[in-house]
């Protein structure tokens, strides 16, 4: 029977046929398995005599099956290698690539423009405490101006100054930098800020750049010159015209809101020219002012010795104006098609 089985195995030419022979010999009901079972009922002497032959048959059949399976697999592999071909000259499918986001691009542009004016870049934490975000900026606990900011507070909100929140503006970096580095100072502070607000022109997270100059005998003229120089460089136009309007921020005195003149050309806002010129209008662009003496005091400096100006501008707004996007929410959808259209090559 062993001979027949071995012969059948070497004649088998498919994996299925080999498997059927394995079941017939070595499966639960297979003839070799049955023979192995009879060993249990034998006397020790009989067992000693017969066991080697049965074990040898089992090993021979198992080996033959393994060899045959391998041979059949090899043939199959050879056949595949001979008949299947890969065309290595076919172009690879394109993988979609991201781009530099307009917000990152604009922040880089701002850092470069202000570096030319001698400003260093500073950053501060996005998870800020109440004291740096409000109190030190001259908005104490019951100050009505806090209501202008729809603040995201952290849940265990204590009544004290150290309650944590998501910063509502980049102005706390003014305080941190004055405290860490003293005066004089010329810095910008770009970064994310958060307010509970959402529509086509407001997202709960957006970007600002803060500017701060602290030095001696600084006055509004310095502020105006700096903003004009920066906006002309940023928008790459010499005809940028600014209008300074009196306003109110608790941390600046006097406070100045800055408008920029633009024309509507073919349905799009084109910056340049006075907003009072025919076909033109003004658009509010940023908040600024002379740093309030109280703020300089809070930051540990002597306001009789040091003065300065500060401004805060929305980076997303600047990007929209320069590069012509109209829905702010698209900035943060992460849609690769939008990025490929509006983004920049690295
Ligand atoms: N922090 C103000 C805001 O977010 C902007 C500002 C900054 C105004 C600095 C004056 C000076 O609205």
C-alpha cells in the first residue's frame, strides 16, 4: 500500500490531488493513521516489532507529499514568471501633494518685512491665563471690554487671575516679552487666537500678528509710518492710503483703528488710493494705539521712562485681501484642491 501511495503522489499534478492523497493516508481516517492506532492494542513485543515499519511509512509518505507540493508550487511560479510581465515604463499614479498654506505664507512674508525694520519674532502660549490675556492688559475682572471677546475658558474656571483660557488675541505676548526682556523692544508676535464665533468671515480659531515697539519718545507718528511702510511692502503697492480713526482698546491710549482705501474693480476689492476718492471706500484693517501706561506698569517697566505703540492685525484677513479668497472657513477645511489652487510651493 505504501508503494501505491508513493507512486500516486509522484503522479499527482495538482495541489488538490496531492491533498486528497494526504487525507487518504495521513488524515484522521487515513490508512497510516489507522495503523498507528492499532499500536496501542499490541503487546510490547509486537509493538517493538511493528512500530518502526509503520513510523517509517508515515515519514516516507509525509516527505513525498511535501516534496510533491513544493514541486507543483515551483512549476506554478515558473509559469507565472514566464507569462506575467510588468510594464515598468508605465507612469506612476500621481499622489496629491500639499502646498504651503496661505496663512503660513503670509506669516513668513510678515516676518521678512518686519525683520527689515529691525523687529524680532516672538511667540507665546495659546493656552494662556486670565492675567496675561486680560488683567495685565488693563481689563480687570469686571471690565466691560472683556465682553468683546467670546472667550473659550477651561472648565475648572476659578474666579482668580490664573484661570486658564484659549488666548483671545496675541496681545498677551506684549506682556510676556516686556516682562522677560525689558526695554527697548521691537517685536512682532504671530500666532493662533480663539474666539467663540463662526460664520463666513469668522472662525473660532484664526491668526493674528501683534506688533510692539517700546522705546524712548515714541509717538503716533512712528506707529503711522511703521504701518504704512509695512502695508506698502506687504501689498506691493505704493498707493496704499491709510485712515486713522479714534477708537478704544483698554490696553492702548490713545487707540486708533486703521482703515485702508480700496476700489471695487470687476467685483473684486483692489487696495490702493484714498477711500474718499470716486469709486473707492474704506475698509477697517487693524487695531492699534500707544501702549497704555498701565500696561507698561503691569509689565514691570516705568511708563515715565518707556513709551511705545502696539498693533494687532488679522493674518487670515491679510491673506484674503492679498490673494483673493472670499470664504474664511475654506482656510481650515484641509481640502487639497483648495490648497493646490491657493497654496504656495515650498
Ligand atoms: N488685541 C486687539 C484685538 O484683538 C488688537 C490690538 C492689538 C489693538 C494691539 C491695539 C493694540 O482686537
